[in-house]
C-alpha cells in the first residue's frame, strides 16, 4: 500500500515536467526548423563536416597524458 502511494507522486511529477516543459521546447524547436541531431538530408555531395582545429589541442593534447 505504501509503495503505491510513494510511486504515484514521483511518476506524476515526471509526467508533469515532461509535458509542461520538455514537450513545448521540442515543438518550438521543430516550428523554427532546428535540426539538433542533423537528421535532415542535405543537398551536398559529401556528409563531411569541416571543423576548425585548435592549435592548443593539436600541440598539448597528447604531450603529457599522465
């Protein structure tokens, strides 16, 4: 009996957070065309993503590992 009483408020709170906070954020992002995971197909010949390299990361990342 007590287990059911303790389980209900936490599941209700998670349901409330998801549908009141997370869902509107997702709908708003979709409305403005945001593609956070990069799932939309691109009209390019390659899927390579150019990244800027950092001089600091290139020179010091592997010099002193321990």
